[in-house]
């Protein structure tokens, strides 16, 4: 390690550094045996600018300090043998790359924006995402023993000035019973025939798969990229799609028609890399007729009337009739995917549900209505029951104990991490170029 530090000190005293490509760079910080380059700061600044992430204060002070903090955690993670799942890292990188391509317009435009090939962008993202995940796990490990007792939580709440007690938004708990109106056989055949026509046009060379995807695919996000999904693992795809996609070997061929919960697909292979695949697809969904919607609404209205007459409980009706597999075994109770709890703020609900329950009272059941199932992007018919409603209020221990507990845990964790960084600064070799020292750092211990 001393040899590496000596090398870094020589580098920091011989600025600027000239890369093989002729690009000027500088070593601006050294933390332990790791260097921070000016180019790293510039790249983070550019990425934050593109993603719309606000940078507090001077980016040339804030960004290198944040990188230095990350290096402290990464060094500790090596000592504690903290590792992350590489397939999860790849999945996150693929999602971010697809986001960039979708927002910028194409892979070529993305490469032009970041001034480097997509392979290099991907490798940098792999390092960045892997480090972020390691740091998160390291912080969780450091703070894992922070578990305030009920007495701690009460003391914390009672110590808060009255005007510092947060306002809690209105929240609701909702149960749902939904139907998927049946799709006529004729409509299913129409969709399949359309996909057969697309396949024939691609196979005989009269049309390009990606062009057809842009024009006709009902997966609107991938359609913008010519149907391209980006590199994904088998577990990231629904089984029916994955079984066909991972058996493709010829990029010039088009798969058979595949039916999934989202509709009907045809697939074209782009590239395979080990256990991951990149492919294009075209998705078409059968249309539900107005008559079938009316029939589903009529059936739901009959069930609602049975519930109103106490001929059947809402929970029993869910188990017997609901097609929502995510809630059927939970008596229809919806779970907030953002929090894991059954509480929703109005903006977290599907607009159609929020509109129904806004004026309802606890225990009431709505009239039947049509809504979009966001997971499948298809129309369903539903009724909902308002199980519980909490109006906007100042947090209190009876209704918001878990929220207050989370506030205290966050405060204790933040204080612990702050002290840990201050302590780590004292035991870590740190060198900062004088031109980069004139900053009001969050942690003043960088300069000894």
C-alpha cells in the first residue's frame, strides 16, 4: 500500500496527467490508496445534469467529497467482505441504459452525448451501480443494531417541539374485486393473424422487425427503441416469454407467437451474453368489446347488491369471484408497492380508484367502474371497498407509531454514520490538491 501511495503522490505532484488518447486529466484527491480524478468529477457532474439530480453548492466541492465518502465505505466493505449479487447489478445497469436510450432517442445519440461507446458506458455504470449497492449494504450493516425501543420512540416524540411534529397526509386502505372481461375468440385470432403477417414480412425481407415494432407494438416503451428490451436475465421475463426468447439462436428468424398475461408477442434475437439476452419484440393485445364490458359491469353490480344486502361479505366475494391474483388471498386488500404496507396516499392509487373512494365513507362499496391494470396494461372492471380512512393530521403515537419509529431510526442512523465518517477520516490517508481545498466541506476532517 505504501508503494501505491508513493506513486499517487508522485502523480499528484506532476499534474496534469496525459492519457494515451491525449486527454488531459488530473489526480485531485487521494483517499487511502485510491485516487480521485478530475474526469470522475466531470462525469458525475454531467450525469447529474442529465438525470436532473440537484447538486447542492459548488459541484467541484460537493462531488469529490461524495466520491471520497464512498471510498471510505468501499474500503470498509472490503475489510468486512461485503459483496453484492452481480445479476442484480446487471439488471439495474440494463434498466439505466434503457432509460438513457429512451430519453436521448437512440444508442448512437447516447454515445454522442457521453462521448464514449456504449460498451464503455456500460462498464462504468457496472462499477458505479455495484459500488452504490455495496455502500448501501455497508451502511445497513453499520446501522443494523440501531433498534429503538418503544420507550425510546415515545421519548423522541415527546421531545419534538409542537411545530416540528410532521403533518401526516390523508391515507386510505382499500380492498378490490376485479374482473377481466373475456376476449372473444375472433378477436384473439385477429391479433394472431396480424402477427403472422408481420413475421412473413420480416422473413421475406419486405419489412424490418424494429420498424414494425416502432409502428405497431403496444409495448410503448420498447416500441420507441424498435422493440428492443436490452440485456435481461431469464428471471426478469415472464416464463412463457423467457422460454421462447432463450431458445432463439438465429437473429434473422422470428419466433412463433407467444401468449403471456400481457398479450401476444413475436420475438427476434439480437444477442446472447452468457445467461443474459437482448431481443426485440412486438406486442399486440386483443380488444375487449363494449358489450363484454357492459356484461362485466352488470355482473359486478349484482355482486355489489349482494354485499349491500349482507347476502355475502366483500371478503368472501373476493375469494369467490375476483380475478386479481395479487389480492385474492388477502381478502382483496391492496398493498402499496412503494412501502409494503396497506396504506396509500391518494396519489399512490390508480386514478380510477382514487376518484371512487375520495368521497366514500369507511365500509362503503363503490359502484362498478372500468380501470387500467397497470401491471398488464389492460382494462379490467372493478368494485372497491374503503376499509379505513385517515384524514390529514399531525403525527401521533396511536395512528403513526411506525412512521415515528422510522423517523427516529433514520435520525439515529444519520448521526451514527456522521460520527463513523469523522472517525474514519482520522485513520485514513488523505491528500487533496491545494487548488481543490478551498471548499466548505460537509466533513471538515479531510484536511489535516
